[in-house]
């Protein structure tokens, strides 16, 4: 069976996939939820690709939010990657950043919820990284997640650098690898109409789930079922 490789996005961590993984492991899927560095599209994609290249057999990659930009770059040219699954995610083209895409459609509330904090970048220079304000996190990021869980997610969120959110892929895997897109219809992070636009452009097989940006946490069963469908369609 294919290995399912998960790539989380900004303001989350690998544990955001726990519920989905719990549905997939009993079906026999090997799974790996990577710790996305969230430092920059090329840097993050290079790390993700280095792990994917070590895996034997077919791979299905799954990404959330900004992780979609990383997956889009990382999977290009990877012969073992058979499917891309975008979950409440961006699927950019060359030169399109997360920030660029979110501004194309109304509905995102991230802009008014983010705090910017100085940080030192891997090359030693100073930059800025972004957090969602903890009191706004439940409503903006995880409105359909139990409040106590959303508050824990807010406290443990992983920040992304401003340069990561403003960065864009130089390669586009969805032009050569079949893709599936799950649109979260109550998303206040990535507008649903933007998700639909990107899915149509990529020729993705698409479903819609009535969920928040944290749909993988609130509705892990439907997300896992969708991943299983993609895996069966491309690796049988």
C-alpha cells in the first residue's frame, strides 16, 4: 500500500493529522506526518523532498493550508509520488504566493488575526514570523473544533515566517501528478471560492466538506475517506 505523507501548514503542527491517521492506519496504510519547517517554500520543499526520496514504493502526499505550496514544489519530478491531496489548502502555480492567492478572493480573516514577531532566519539574518493571536485562533482557524481543543491548538501553533507566506513555488507538481482537493466550505483562512478556483485549474477531483480551516481536526473521518479514495484510484 502507498505511504501517506502529510505536510501541515502554518499555525499548526504534525499532530493536526492525528485524527486522520487514526482512521488510515487500521486500513493498513503506512503513514508519516512531517514536521514542516515553515521557513520558506524552497527550504521547506527541499526538506520534505529529502524525506520522500527515502521512501520505498508509491507515495500519496497530503497537504493543508500553506503546506500545499510546499507539496506543490516538493513533489515535482518525484517518481514515487502518485497522488496529491490538498485539504483546505492552496495549490499555487509558479510565482503565486499564499499571500497573493488569499487576496484574490474575499473571506479570509487571517490578516486581522496575525501578530508579527522578529525572528532570526536560518541564514543568520533577521526576519519576521507570524502567529495567530491566541484569543482569535478558535474562531478564525478552528471554529468547528471543540473550544478546549482549539485553545490547545492556539497555544501550540507553529509560526511561519513572513517570507514563507510571501514565497512561491518554482515547480508545479499538480501539472504532472493527479490531484484531489477537499474544499472546506466554512473556511475563514483560505476562502472556499479560492479553493474551488485552484481545484478547477488543476483538474482536481473535488469534494466539499462543511468544515472550518481545521477540517482535518474537526472531521477526520471524511478527510481520511477522501485520502483513501485518492490512494486507491492512483495506486491500484
